[in-house]
C-alpha cells in the first residue's frame, strides 16, 4: 500500500451525493460481512465503566485496558467511590496503561464532576460529556454510541483516520473534519457500527505499516490498494 489516492475516492470524500452514498453503502456492507462480530472491544457493564475505560484507552491498547479495569472497578465501583479515591491509589491501579498520572487525575476529576453536576450518573449528552475532565468528542461519541445507543457522531481514532484516507473516504488529517466527511456519506444509524468496522479492519487487515492488501475484502473498492 502506498499513499496514492484514486480520483474516485477523493471525489467521494468531498461529496455527499447519490454516488458517494452508494459507494459508501457497498463498502459498509462488505466490511459488515467480513466482520459480523465487530463491537466495542473495551469491557464494560455500565456507562461509568465505559467512560473510565475509554479515558484509559488513550495511547493504550484495549487489551491492556481490559486487564486493568477489573481491579479498578472492584475498588471503585461507581463515580462516587472514584471521586473520593486517593490519587496515588488510582495511579497505582492504572500505571500500566501509560501516562498514568494524567489519566488518574482525569479519572478522579471526571468522577467528581459526575457527582457534582449529574448526581453521579453519566449524562447522555454530548455537551455535558465534553465538559468532563479527560473527555473529548471522540470519547463522548464512544459513550453515546455504545452505552446509550445514541448516534451523535463517528468515533475517529487512529485506525478510523488512517482507513478513511486509504479508502478515499476523506482527504483530511483533522479528526473533526474526517468525522464530518464520514457523517455525510453514511446514514446516522450506521455511524456507531461504522467505527467498529473500520477499527476491526485496521487491526486485523489494514495495518498501518504492512496492510494485507492481498487478503483484503474491500481491495477492489480501495484506491490505495497495491
């Protein structure tokens, strides 16, 4: 895979017409058939758990986060418990996820804000979520789509950003602009699953350095395929 762009992909990224929607639908259907088990790979049982896990997932694999969160949630099962947690103890519990000091600070701050402003519950609202410590639009989209079933936007992580450019869905580098391009091409009811499909494809086939183009189910639709 090289960085070349197909003209069809570039025009598709800028447009939102019938041709763009048809191409996007074909791509989505092919990915859905390839990864029927696509889902959020962070383990969680409540919106609070997903929010904490997503904060921890920054610059860290989901697998590592899933190794850390059972002990964290056993010790601090809800926002009220975490809000009162000694920062040093939280740091110790999340140390292996990297950037553990800032993550621990964000976790305790997030929990304190939930207690102070939302009765200890995670709000199902974009504006309220992004005001929480450690929460940006990407994290808010993860929570809304996976904990509440609300399609407020498309989660754009490193995999989604990379594949959006490789597949010609966007020519942008900025995650917000990539999200805007994807939102124009795919119907709202597919936004949450679209992120899962692209992430699964990025992790299993379209590797950053060595994409397996020869085994790719959407190779014929990819302007960057070898």
